[in-house]
């Protein structure tokens, strides 16, 4: 029996992909002040790019698994 790729499966796959992209975007988004608040203090440290953060977290996780 051949497996056919249907539109239902395609839309489900696209929905999961969009949900993962939104999850990753919200996960790596830096914390912001409340709406309308203006921060007078300068930013001490700029947020690291998402790829660097992901690699750093993965390396820490792998180090913990190896130990």
C-alpha cells in the first residue's frame, strides 16, 4: 500500500512548523519593560544572537550528560 501525502498532513506539518518558530522566537526574545515605560538606564549587556545562545545551551547540556 502506497502512502499518499495529503493536504491535511501538509497543513498539520505547516502548523507544527509555525508553532515551533513562534516558540523559538519567544524563547530567545529578550525581556522588555512594561508597555509605555522608558528605561533611563543604559543596557549593560547586549543580547546574544539566538544561534550563539542555542549553541551555548546545547554545549552545557552535553557537558552535563557526559559527566
